[in-house]
């Protein structure tokens, strides 16, 4: 089955319309930043343990940081 160029355009437009992107208004961010949305219950404890592990291993990064996974920032 070969698609016509018009069918390809319709498929691309439908995929773009169904992508689910939304603009969040400033007054809505408070609800989205609720404590139940946090993965870890105690953020300061996780930050301390991450710092401790980085100091012990002599490397940094790779946990919650966008990097190449090599330990560099």
C-alpha cells in the first residue's frame, strides 16, 4: 500500500494535533508542583547522599542531571 503525499501530510498534521503539548499558565504551576509529584520524600536527604557519593567516588553527575553519563558536568 503506497501513501499519497496528501495522505502523508494528513498523518503528520494529525500526529501534531494529538501530541498532547499544553501551555501551563503561572497560576496553574502551583498545583502541578505539588509534593505528591516529587519522587523522593526528603529532597535534602537525597541531595546530601548524592553529594556524599560524588565525593566518595570522585565523580559527579549521572543522577538527575542531563549529561552524557560519563560523570562529567
